[in-house]
C-alpha cells in the first residue's frame, strides 16, 4: 500500500474560526492520501461557506453535512448524522481533532459503527501491510505502534501541534457537496442552553506564541507570581508541569504534557521544570526552548535550545526586568 484513496478530516469550527488542529490534520491527510483523495467534512448549519479556506489548506473536496439541529454540537445528533454518512460513503480513514469535542464525537461514532478508533495519534504512516498508528502510552514514557483489524473506516483523533500547519495556497479550489443530514430523532436527548467562558483573560496555550511554564522548582504555589510576571512581560501564556498541577498549585488547563496540552510556541521557557518524559512529549517541538534550572543534569537541558543553570529566583526576575526595559513596559 502506498496511499489511501479516501481520507476524511472532520473540521471543527466555531465563533473563533477553524480549529488549528483541523488544518494540521489536512496536512497529514495530504501526505497519506492519493491525489485527489482528501475530503474535509464540515458539520453544522449553513457551513459550506468555509469551504474556500479548507481548499486553501489542502482539501480536494468539501462535504457539508448541514442541518439546523447540528448548529450547536451535541453528541447524539452529531454521531447519528455523521455515522449515517460514514456507512454510505465508507472512507478509508477519518481524522478528528484531539479536542474535547473531537474525542467525544469519535468515541460515540466508533461505538455506534463498531469501527476501530486510535486516540491521541502522534504519527500515522503507511507501510507494505497498511496503516500504522503511533501514540504515546503510560504518560508519555512509551510509544505504542498500533495496527487495526477488520475492514471499513479507521478513526483517529490527532494531537494538537503534533503535525506542522500546511502552507496556505490562496486561490486553490475544489468540489463542494452539500448533504442533508439524516438524524435519528431518538438521538436528540439534550438541549444546549448557553455557554460560559472559563478562566476569562487567559491566553490559550495551544495557540500561544510564547509560553512560560513553572515546575516543582518554584517551591510553592505563591511563587508562580515569578512565572506570571515573565509571561506578562512577553505577552505570553502561563504553563505548568504535571507535578504542580497534581499538587493543586495551578489549574489543570495550564498543564503542558502528555496528559495536558500539546504546544508548539515560537518560544517556550521552562522555569524549575526537570523535564520528565511526560512533559517533554507536550512541548519538545517548540521552535525555541529556554530551560532555567539549578540542576545541570536535568533532562530538560537535552531538548533545550538554550540552557541556564542557576537559581530561577535570581534569573527569572532579572530577565523580566531586562525584558520590560527593552520592550518599554
């Protein structure tokens, strides 16, 4: 096997636009599919309008699965409508974003169809025997290589920032097909009453260009103020290691790593983080990594672009002061 004939990417979209992981998945699909074999599937109410952007990022065709009842994501109607489409069209591989919504939808659809699902794939490739999925296991300490059995579509959720964003080709076009959704009324058992933003004002880790993270080396939760000050000076987000999240020093949404957020900022500064494999799995592909740790043998230095050996309570405040002066803050 050299390439797949039909690869689908389920595109997650909302008020903030198209989810970056969905666009990254289009790049992966482009690598796996034969010429003309990449289909972007958008689900919702009047969603065909985003087709031009999907063509620009690599889709050959867009399937718009449309129904007013799909305007707001709910597991039941989404799984019912998408499952019916899958049974009818039978693609080789279906890629979902590894987001809360993507994981929920993929699991429900796989259960309904009895289809194989690989969660949190960090690599997908094709060899002489077929598809090979790779995913981290045991908190990122091991990587599992998986082959699926049986016939029919394979489903996978894709880790955010595990694949590069494809280049945007303005003017690229393709085929748009609008499909009326087939929804089992029995699947509609919930009503969405509204949404409430969590932790307003925080920069989203996945989309942040600069992240300053703190670890156990901070000593106590109050010392995250040092990390926050540096992040503020750089206009970045605050991250954290699993150890300090588990200790209750900072909420989970700040956790970077295999069991937290996978990030790929332009600059990642690790303060007092030793560099457990679980943490490295979530940030090692950052463009530039600066590690600050008093232990010269800390594993974090193995992936760091720049390493500073010393007391973070001396280094980080001084760095913050110098940056504020340089940036006029």
